[in-house]
């Protein structure tokens, strides 16, 4: 029995030892796996350390003062308490919204409403206003003021709770939550207006009308965003997104047919030009209409104040509102176009290159009002010779007629104080032209009954020869906004405009701007159309000649230019020359077929079935065209021990010899770190600290105030800012943004955005100012100057021809030299030249077939050459090493890749090798980046004695400690296993006894 028990005990012990051994092995395997995963994560953490620390905190570098010196101050906060600043910024948003709101209609003085009026809000969007847009320009809507709260402030109005609650709690079929999210990857079928059917209105809702019947206020919204354009065809619950949908028409009919409401008021809550002809159609009974745009975090309060008359509306439209949103010539070539030989492109350059899409700007210079107003002028001046009244391009009727095609013109807007909505009498006192330009003096008198501000608009018309250079019949060349004028009060406004603003770029002959000989007209008007009618009246035309209204010849002046003037000197002093020949299809041996006012039957059709030529494919493959310059010797000095710091460079000229010393200190890796990592990583050798650059056009909403962790100010959409026509307000917006960037510890702003509203359907129109390059350029200039005065790096964007979101990454954009210069570059030029912009963000699209960042004639030819700019030329976020070629971009003059990702740094590290050309261009790029940073608030608080040292952030220290602990445990387990193995081997060793 004892023997048997011993056997059992031995078997048990043996089994336990085996299990123990397996447990140790499993433990080693598990801990080793965790160790490997954590080691990989730690390596990635090192790579993305800046991004991680920005998200969760942690210090990567520390600054140490090695001696006594005065700290630099290139921009500090305004000294206000944060709570006081928040209130001031919020009030500024309200002021901008108040001056940007445009009154489109006000029959029989429907507005303003009496204080205390009992109002019913209609429309799903009344409880869910569009405050701006989505993507880079979005704002924190959790802090935004809703319309009901705004209207009920201080007993201003009494709002129908029953209707409000119906919309707030409506949970109908899927999709009835309006698509407010990011547009990235959104399919049209997933986009919704989300207006609940009136059939869903309850008895309680309808019974509530009678108690809140002083006015029905109906909100119609459309939201645009980054990554996708608005659908022009079918979408989730309708067709053609910018038209009024059947369910929305039903709401208007419900209101009118109920017979309960004294007044019906429509609010247009979008930055994209909707179709609004229904506003005047009797079946809907709309008495008044306000365009409010994207009102920012607190602009809803200004809507309420306009409704009750506390604010007299003074905004003016920054777009032409066409009867049919598809009717512009640009819309005929907007959207998704694929090269017919796309497979060949993919085979040669790879699918990742995104080079299979294109768009052709066949409309030339005839964008926005330049098309509608010029065609109207020709229908009066030469209707038969130009086919202006033909059926070509007619969308609203069988033949083209301005009144049918346009609902509201560019620059239009009404005010309180007169039955016709125009209480301001403008008289052109004088208009004088000299070698510098035109100076016009206008007397403005408030002839109405309400105090308010007037917008004075000055337009020009150039002499046009049929078949000659294309010219718009009218173009904005100046504007100003009066202070508040009391009834009966007058003021004089003087507007000066450079002659380049009313010149034409001649790409065929002189390769310069020209003032052709002939008759120039300058006129003031309440809109582009009104000014044009005044010009036509000055030319002796009347309604008998086809004008839709009589003009006032006294509001126009004539200048006769005796001989052609050629202006071939650029801002920098160098001689002008064509820079965009490669942007046109003609460069590749193809015909574009541009629209010409010589014959309006050239109204463009969609350019389909375009085959990419071998030269196009070569240009699409930018990286493949790069030739390295391998050398055994470095083309520049690197790693020198000059002990220069970035703080020592503050205030030095770009060409100061001291720059060579600090640039000599940089290693190739440090230059790569600076250029490929968006200057977001510190470089201790030159005492450069890490900095932050963030979006955006509606505020620094990706960052929080350092003091309390709340989000920064959500400003109005740029479209609303532009609609104020108030330069002083734009300065204040720029200054306020500067304050927000300082208080969020951010030195760079990916704004303002100034691209052109080429069509009404572009997803990011809310981020951009206008369809007019002059207006956008003036507004962008004011913001840039004010922001930079606060020490910011402003990367004005998206440079250039990024006027649609569809296929924005890689789309080949074909346009002619004249339109690029007069329409698209115009929006950027003043900020670069007079404003000394210190940065720009490039674009994803291609100019012609070349990626914009690799289009050397733009970057070196225009920016560095013609404009004499030393700005940082950044990319849009660097995501594609195939399209956004490091080699081609550096050679072309791009100086920074906007990314905190490791991909571009790693890619550039692998390809640079001994490439002398790359290293030279890296040094050049580093010079531009460091020069601008040294003169920004990136160096605030530093001294000439500051040194920077690398530190380990807390989260990385924890990771290292965890790795050490895991390694220790792993080693202990391995030691246990080894010890067990040795013991087992020792015990199991056989003992042999030899018996002789």
C-alpha cells in the first residue's frame, strides 16, 4: 500500500512539474508578445511624439536660459481676463453677422417685427442652424446660440414652444437628421435636407398656429463641407441640392394655406447660392426674405435683432443668385471627369498618384457676375451680332434673358428706412484717372427714416473689341462702407483703385497687363447690375434698347484712353511674362473651346472624352520626371558648430549673411525634420522649440484655451464676413483670431481661405469669401495683415485653382493664363504683395497636369519672382508621396509639407541619399521656414541665450518603465526555466555502476 502511495505521489509531482514548466513557458511567450507590441508602439510613439503630446499632453523639449538677455515679444495677449475676452469675441461674431445679413425682400415693410411679437419658427433647420460648414472650417456647435433662445432674449419675441418641440423631438424615418457631419466620403444618397413631411404635423402643432400668428419665420439651410461637393443630381431625399425641395415647398404652402399668419418671412441659412425665385412666387406668399449665411457661434442673436429692427441690415451679396443653379458656364464643367485612357495613366504612374481625373475651365474669365452681366450688356449693345439673346445657355426660358436667369445680382442688398428698401442716395461727385489709377468721390445721403450703414460699390468697364481680348462688361474695382448715417445725414466717400484693377492680362501679345485705347466707364451702383445699367445709360441706352430698368447716367463717368498702355512690370520690379501656358490644354496640343462674348453660342458643354497625352502623363508623374544630382560631397555645409540660435535671427533681413551661419549648423536630418514635419518638432541645435499650426477659416476650433480648456471662438463663415463689405470689421476679425491663437498657444493659422466661388455647388464655399477675386483679395488682405500683426504665421489657402472638392486630390485643372491671373490669383495677390503674407497653403489639385506644389512657374515664377515674396509655401496635408512629390516640390519651390505624420519624413530620408540638388533645396526651404518663424510668435519668450534640450514626455517615460518591467519579468521567468532545466537535467543524469 505504501509503495502504491509513493507511486501516486511521484506521478502527481511529475505532473505538477510539467504543468509548472508549461506555465512558465506560456508566461514567457505572453510577456514577450506584450513586450514586442509595446516596443512597437513606443517606437511609433517616438515617431509621432509631437502629435501624441499635442493630444494628451507631455513635454518633448525644455528651454534653459544660459545667461541674461531680453526675451522676445512678437505678439502677446491683450491683457484681458479670459472671461472678458470671450465676451468681446462673442460680441464681435454678433457684429459681423449683423453687418453681413442681407435683406433680399421686404414687401410693404413686413420687417421689422414689433417687439414682443408671437412667432412660429418653421423648418427643421430652425432648431439646427448651419453655423458654418464641416471639415477644416467647422466650429464647436455645442457652444452656439440657437435661434429660439436668441429670439426670446429680453422678451424680444415669444416663440411657439409646440412647433419647436415637434422639430426637436421628431424621430421619423432614418435620414431625417440633417447631414451636418464631415463631407469626407459622403455619398449623395446619404445626404439629407431632412425636412419632416407636413403630414407628420400633429393636431397640437396646427392648433398652436393661432396663438403665435404674428409671423411665421421659415428657415432653409444647406450645409457644405470639406471633401465633397454638393450633389447636383439625386441625393438622400431630393434632387439638385440647391433647389427648394418638394417637402420644403409643402411647408410654405402649409403656412400660407392655414390662413393664420400675418407675415411669412424666409431665412436663407447657407453660404451656397440657392435658387430663390420662389421668394417672389405668389403661391408661397413670402413677404420678406433674409440671407443669413453661416452665422458662427452667436450670430443667431443678430438674426433676431435684424428681425426686430435693432440692427438695420447692410450686407450685400457676394455671389450671383441665379434662377437655376446649373445655369452658369462654369457649372457645365464641374464635377467628376475621368481621362478616357485612365488605365494607361495608372499603368505608367500608379493608382496612388490620383492622376486620372480632370476639369476644364472652359468659361474663361466669365465666372459669376462676369458672365451674367456681360451677356446682359451684349443683349443691349449688340444682341444680334453676339447672339446674346439666343437659346445657348438659356435655362429659365427658351431664349436667354437676364431677368429670367438671375434672381438677385452680385452686390445686392436692401435696408430699412424706405419703402423700396433703398434709403441711400449715392451721387458720383467726381472720378479722376491718372497713372496710379482712379479716384472717385461719392456723396451718400440717408434719405430714409432709419439710421443705418450704406455700402458704396465702384465698378469699371473696359473698351471691348469684338474678337479681341475677353473683357467683362462690368467689374468691381472698389468699395467702402459708411459709418452709421442718421436720417437726413450725408457723408462723402473717396474710393481709390489701382489701374491694374481695371486692366486686362494679354497673354497673346505683350504677356502683360494692358489698358487698351478707348472709352472706360466708372460707375457706382447698388449692385453690379445697377452699376452696369448706369453705364449703359451713359452710353445712351434705354429700356427701349432692351434694358430691364432705366439707368442713371449721372452715376457714371467716362475716361478716354488715347493710346494703349502696357504694364509689364511686376510688383517685385521684374518683367512680367506668361507663367501658365502649361495650365492650358493647348500646351498639350488640344483645343479647349473657351467661351467668348464675341458669340454667346460658344456657351460651353461638358468636356468629356479627354485623352491624356504622353506629355500629360509625364507631367502627372512629377516624381518620375525628377533627375537626382548624386555627389560624394555635400553641396552645402551641414552640422557646423556656430552656436547660432533662431532667437538671434529675429528681425534680421532675409538676405542677412548671418542666415548662412545658422543654416550651416543644420544637419540633413534636421532640415528634413523641419520641412517634412511642419515645423512641429523642436531642433535643439539651433534652440528652435516645437510649434503648432492649425485650422481654420472660422476660428482655431481644434485647439483649447490654455487657461480653462474650452474651445476657441467660432467665427462666422467667411462668406458672411465678406458680405459686410467692411474692411475695418475684417481687420478686427484678424486681430481677434490672433488673440485666440495666442491664448491657445498656437503660432500658425491655416487661414484665411480665399479661393473663388467658381460655382454655387462647391463644398467649401463657406470657407471662401466670394465669386469675385477683387473682393476676396481685399478681405483676405485685411485679415492677413491683422493676424500677422499679432505674430501669427498665416497660410492663406488653397493656392491655387482649388475651386471644387470633387477629386480635389490630384485633379488636373486646365485653365488659361488670363483667367488664372484675373480671377483666381487675384484673390491671393494683395495679401502676398502689399500684405507681405508670411505663408500660404498649397492645394491638392494639379495646375494643368502638374501638382500645384510642383508647378515651378507658380511658386518660383510668381510667388518668388513677380510678387517678391519670402513666404513659407506649405502643402495641404501631405498624404500622398506619389502625387505630392518631395523631389519635384522642393525643386519647384515648395518649402514645407503640412503633416505630423512620419510617412513623408521617412520617405524623404530614404530618397535623399547623396542627392546634391535635394540637399540644396532642403537648405533653401529651411531658410524660408526659419526666417518666417523667427519673425513670428514662435520665438516669444526666447532670448538670445536660450537653449533647447530634448526631454522625455511623461507618457513615453511610462512606456519605457513598462518595457523595463516587462523585460525584467521576462528575464526572471527565463531564469526560472533555465534553472529548472538544469536541475531536471542534473537529477535525470543516470548513475552507472560498473561491477567487475
